[in-house]
């Protein structure tokens, strides 16, 4: 077994053990690495399964949703959030956490396809 393969297996094992709050931080770091790698290897993507996984990994909230979420977070931090806004914020947080999990799973699958 090559050293890079061992390192990748270890990284996957560590990601699978992370609690939710740490998973988000790890995901952001992995996304940054993935974005850099995808710039180099976009032409290497030939398998439909890989393309689908990359789309999941790169998915982001719409600009409108990002703006609304930022507003709700600011309202929450300043204590000026209404009950309705608070429920909306919780829904956004739940949605983004779910998408973070999907992205992490897609990253793991893509790593397995490409490197194992």
C-alpha cells in the first residue's frame, strides 16, 4: 500500500469520527482543498458518478438565501430577532447542516473512487 493511500484512509477515518460542530470546520477546509484540486483536475472528471459528487460538494446556498441567512444571524447576535425570524434561522441552520453532511459524505465517496 502506498503512503498516499494510507494517508487518505486515515483522513477518511478521522472525518467519520468528527462530531457535528467539528465536521463543519473540517468540511470548509476540505472544500477549500477540493476547490483548488478541482481547478487543476476539472478535465480529468469523466465518470458521471464523479461529476454528480462534485456537484454535491460544490453546492451552495443561493445568493438570496446567503443574504437572508446573514441578516438572520446578525439579528440573532444583536438580540433583535423576532420569534418568526428565529424559526426561519433554525430552518436555515438545519438545512445548511444537512447539506454539510451531504458534502462530507460526497467528499468521502469521491476520495474512495479516486484514491482507493
